[in-house]
């Protein structure tokens, strides 16, 4: 097995690990698992045994994630506050995927760096003709950096996907919000109705706003916090319009109707922009895959005729 194939396998394994973490059930946190096990034992009438409950948890929850958290806590001591704030901000924009916090994310980066770098170093030193030690170290450092920044790339894709989903859902949500307000519901009740209608990132954001308002936070503060957690210019504009209408006493239904029209127009413009990018994105696969095949199909008969003609005999073909 060549080193290139082994390196490819290492990259695929790293991607699978990140996908597994991304698909981790948010309800699989320690407190949720303990609560479910306690309820199960109480329904069965069995005596509660904390050791038994701990051992019934998955291996990842008992061993892997606690070790990763300890490593992350150790790394936080040597990480600048600006970097920690940046990681926290990105996790917030991504919607806290798999309930990751900065400690787990930092440990994931170090695990990725150690795994990629260590495996690549082994590939170049254990093969039949081992590479020089300095060359192996150089490759290991390069792939270690790749493994360290691979979680950052994954987190960036999660942020872009979440923002795209919210941008796409906003016009329909604002239409329903407008209808509910025009029907006589208050803004909070209409927001709760919209949150119950769909199961999207936007509805989850609206539900969190409702919960914060119920806990005593002011509506304008809860809406501003939602806009910061999402990080979209459209959401910031919507929240500013709602707060301004509330302060000035403008009709909420009219403001929502205008905002829904603007969001629908922005969604159409975004779709047109993506459509204009399609030809450029298609150019690379066409140049690398389609055009060579066409050249082979079209030019092969002409080349065979030239070889069999007098011109081919002239050049000794």
C-alpha cells in the first residue's frame, strides 16, 4: 500500500470522526442520559444505583468525552483569550453543534493534529524504503497542521449551512408571523406559533427567544441576542425594525409585512447570485473531465486516418 493511499485513508477516517461528532445527538448529554436512566429505573421499581447508571452509559460518554474535556481544559490554560472568544463565537454561530464547547473543540483540534501527524509519520518511517527522518518530520508537521485546522473548516461549513437555512426560511416565517399578528395575536404569541410550525434553525432560534422572555429578559434584549447568535444582516435588520416599531408605536403588522417583502426579494436576489455562479463552478469539472473525453472521441478517428494516410508514412508512423 503506497503512502498516498494510506494518507488518503487517514483523511477519510478524520472526516468520518468529525461527521460522527456532528451527528451526535444533542440529547445525549450526561444530565439527559442520567435523567432518562433514573426515570427508567423508577418506572421499573428497581433500586437506584448510581454506579449502575454510570456503567450503562455509552463508552464515548464515560471515557472519550471526559478525557477530551480534560485535555481541552488543559489547553485552555495556554490559549489566548481572543482565541477562546473566537471559538466560542463560532460555536454560537454554528448553533452549538453536538453540544460542543471550547474545551471539547480545542481537544478535537489537538486530537486531529496528533492523529494526522502521527499516522503520516508512521507511514513514512515504517515502509520498506523509509524516508529520511527530517522529511518524515516535515510531512508529519504539515499533516498535523491540516488535522489541527480541519475542525475549523468543519465548523465554518456548519456556520454557512445554518445561515443559509435561516436565510431561506425567513420569508415564509415572516409571512406566517404577519398573518398571526393581523389575526389579533400578540407578537410573542405569534412568535411562539411560528416556532411550533416548523422544526428548522430559525424556529429553534425563535423558541429560544420565547423561553428567554418567559424567564424575565426584555424582548428587545432577547431579540438582539438572537441576531448576534445568528450573525445574518437580514436578521439584524429585522430585529432593528421590530425594536424601532415597538419604541415608536408603529403598527407591528405593517412593519412585518414590509420586512417579509424585503426578505423575499433578498432571497430571490441570493438565488440569482447563486445561479450566476453556477457556470464558473461548472468550468473546472468540464475542463478536467468533459473536454478530455470529447477530445478523445472526436480526435481519435482523425488521428487514425492521418496515421494510415501518406502523411503518416512520411513521418514513419
